[in-house]
C-alpha cells in the first residue's frame, strides 16, 4: 500500500465548493478497486489549507489502474477547478513506527 498526499491552498470563498467537489470525487474513489480509503482534512490555524489523503494498493494501481480507467474522467472533472491550488501531490510509503508504549 502507498499513501498519496495532495496538499491544496484554496481561497476561503471557494472552500465549500472544494469540499463539495471532493465529496463527488470521493464517490468515484470509493468505487475504485485500487483505492482502499480516502479522507480530507482542513487546516485549523490556516483554514485555506486542505490535505487529501488517499490509500492506494500501489503506485501502479493508482497511475496505471485508476488514472487509465473511465472513472478517472468523472473524478478529474470534479476536482479540475482546483488543480492550480495543488501545492504537493506525492506518493509515500508507510514506515513502521514505535508507539508511546515502546512497541
């Protein structure tokens, strides 16, 4: 599994529209076999900052599976108005961590 993080800076007057767009796009993600889950977070101190986190089965599943599927067009149509607001769009590999109990 890999995690894609997409960081956006969205003008406050467009925040509601952005959230509605990702709810539409999220229905496409929810139906895709390569997407395990996704979530959106909005900044507290800087409410114009949003992070979308998407768990993919693999980079290939995302780039060769989802992006080449017919569903991608519907997804992209929903989020296209905010493409210029992207600050980062990268895949990350999760690493083992040590919890507060030492394990």
